[in-house]
C-alpha cells in the first residue's frame, strides 16, 4: 500500500472531504471554513479530497460546483485534488493488510437480517452493531452461501474492542467497535476504509468534519492503528440546524451559496455570516479570509454547540 503522500507533510495538515452528491449547503460550507481556518491558523497545508466512492450518486458537475463555492468563499487548497475513484488499488492494498492478519471475513447478511438478529442493543455493543452472524461460519456454511450466488460483503474482525478517539471539541469519543464493512457486496470499498487509508496517506493529522460523523471516529481510529498508522485526532464541528431544530437541509429554503447569491448577497456576506456563527466577527463586519485566519480560536467552538440558522434572518445563535 502506498504509505507516503507525494506532497510535503506537516503536523497541522488538514483536509475537507466532500461527497459530490449535491451542492454544499451552509452547514457544509461552515465546516469547510472551520477545517480551512484550523489548518491555516496553525500554518498547515489544506487538502481537498473528493469522496466519490459511490459512483451512483457522485456527479462531476456537483464536484465542480462544490470547488467553485469553496474558492468563492476564499478557501484555497494545496496540491492536486485527490479523488477516491482513483484510489481503488490503495483500498485493495489496505484490505490485503487486514487479510494477511486474518482480520476480514465475508458476510452475506442483508440489512433486514442484521436488524432482526441484532435486536435491542446488548452488552457493550452500540445500537445497530453487527451481531457477528457470519463471523464464525464453517467451510460448509460458507460454501452454501457461495452457491446461492449472493455476493458477499467483507467485514473487519474488530472483536468488540473499545476504541477511544480524541476530539478537540468533544474530548474523548469512546465506543465499542463492531465488525464493520470494509468492502460492500457490489465490490465498492466502504467509506470507513477509504477515509482511513486516505487520511493516513495524505498525512492528515487532524480530521475536521461535521458532528454527524463523530460516531465513526472510534472505528476509524481503531482501523488506522490496525493498518499500522498513528490514529489522527478529530475535530467534529457542531451542526447547523434549521429553524425547526432539525439538521439544516434543502427544505429550509435558500441554503446553498447559489441560493444566497440569487437573493442578492455576495460571497463575502456569506463568509461573514458563517464567521459570525463561529463567534469570529460581528454580524455587520466583513473580515477578509486572512483576518479570520488570525482570529480563529477553537475554544469558541467548544462553547458553541449546534447553531440554529434561519435562512431568512441568519444565524440565531
Ligand atoms: N465525505 C463525507 C461527507 O461529505 C465526509 C467524510 C469525512 O470527512 O470523513 O459527509
């Protein structure tokens, strides 16, 4: 597996890793701004990775629009863009490392079967954890599954180990790791594998992303270690909620940069509103990106919690 990224690496390198399945909304843009400010304020490189593993949902036009929106807000990035669709060989090499340690097994379970077998959370296992149905099948049982012809996913054997990830906002994220999927039945490498392989390869030491992915951190930190890397630390950015308290989404109205521009705002207005929601400026200020880099302080995020955003009135605080 390629272990070294072609670019230079530094201890404060960060990244933003959007999935090109639609336009970025204000919540995604705010997370991107935090990731950029965090890396740049520490003098690190900032990398962009397009997470287009899901070929069915990824579109080049979404990718182009996402990159344009980031650039319009003053977010710049170093080196070339890494696309997960180009990295299959690296993910396959990661699976080879696991296989050599007898840490993967085929799994034929459907989602419905897992739900049924898992039932209520039990012992230390988190809700929805894989109950281990295919973990110890003998050769005859495997052969019977193979004969039926349904393609198998591959799961990593985590053995219900407890893993603790460190987060700059939330402190310790601790969870029992279940046997999660590293390659889907259709041959697509799974998000949890790809992200770990890529972050290690790109030299990302702190993963900044939305709070909705915090529950993946213990799994990913564990997998990084198993693959022979030092686990990164994390910074999960509190989410932006719509006026109804649910996660901000299209149903909330003008939530993309394009929507805001159509309302007569410009990119500086939008960046300022995002910065104001991070406690980095007053609502009527228009700081430059460089001024925001100088002002950035992660402590304000720790105090903030989720932000409510009314697309008409702006952040509610
Ligand atoms: N591609 C994921 C998303 O857009 C983010 C993955 C990550 O940052 O680890 O939600």
